[in-house]
């Protein structure tokens, strides 16, 4: 075959075509179909997110409502007075503070116990480790009414006075499982040789844990703390069985709803939501900075 100088052969000219340019006779219907599929999937995802966040949006919007009656359930007018005086309802505020105290104490105990359990299960293999993992899942799969009734019978049978301490014990019980499983998922892929390398370089076991292990598993611990905080703060069924005369925020809201539903309920809930989101964002940013370093 004789070809003129400077002219590429036909099989090379096809390969030298622009990558983004479709060939002659090529079928682009598959690509068009995939684009439509992506649009449908994106629209469906947006609807799912709207379904998930619609209650939160409703709570935030109604913090600026100026209700005419006692119930803040219909839009009557815009106002910022609810944010200027978020602690107007004293009984509601006191119950909210008590719930925060229970949540912080329960989370502190659950974080220590659950994190140590997660590290032990992820790092070591010992007799009964599988059984412990099964027992950790039980509080998550057991209905709350069963857990609350069993705790009520346990405390009542031992003449324990119901109140702050019984509520904290009950919240620690189900928070430990969430903490242990969440931290265990974070520790599962951890390289334990990093601790050995640090100790070979002269670091003590406590220093290697504080400087290496703890910063790497901190995002999992913070995620477990936020999850446990939300579960403890809004728990109603287990708390109702173990509270006695002690009143928490969900109990007070349920009792107050029989006669009124003030906007301060929305304001306090939005404040908790804002703090939780800020903590989650700060933790994510810190984790990304640690990875880039």
C-alpha cells in the first residue's frame, strides 16, 4: 500500500480522534439514558433528604412564630421574641437543665466504659469476646418498654429510690452499647503497630495512647457521644419507668402539651440542634486536617 507523506494510516487516524468527540455511527442513547437515570436518582435523593429534614425545618421555622393561643402549632405571625427570652417557661427550663445533667453524666460514664470495651474487643481475642459482642447488641434490639419494665422491677425489688440516680443508670445501660459499637467500627481498621513503634522509640504506653491512638479514634468517640447525647436527651419510655418524681425535658413537654405548647420548646430544641451540628462540623474539620498532615 502506497501512502503519501504526512498522511496517517486509516487505523491510526481513528485512534487519533478527539477523546470527547463521538465516532460516526456511535450510539449515544446509553449515555443519554444514564444521564436521565442520574437525574431521577438525584431527584429521589432530594425527596428523601426533604422527608428526613422536614421535621427539623418545621421546628426551626416555628421558633419565630407568634402564636395567638397556648399551642404553637399554626403560623400566626413572625417574631423574634422567642429567641430573646428562650427560658421564659421556668418549669420547662428546669426540666431541660435536668435532662442536660443526666445526659452529660450518662455520656461521660458510657464513653469511658464503651470506649474501653471497644478497644479491648478490637485489639484482643479472648474467651467470651463473641458473647460480649452479642450482649452489646441486646440493649439495641430490645424494645424500650421491655427494658424500662425490667429496670423498674429491678429497682423496685431492691427498694431503690427512683430519681436522678436511677435515670442515669438506665441511660448508661443503653448508651454503652451505642458507644462500644460506634467506637469499635472506628477502631476496626486501626494499625496497632503504630503504638508498638512509638514505644520502641521510648514512649510510655500511656503517652503512645494519648499521642497516637486517642487522636485517631477521636472522631468515632465524638460521633458516639453525639449519638448518645441525642438518645439520652429525648428518651421517654425508659425514663418514664425509672424517673419517680424526677422530671426530664421529654416528660415535661408531654405533660405540658395537655394544656399548652409554648414556642420555647422549639427554641430549646433548636439550640440543642445547633450545638450538635457545630460539634459535628468541628470534629469533621479537625479530622480532615489530621489526615492532610
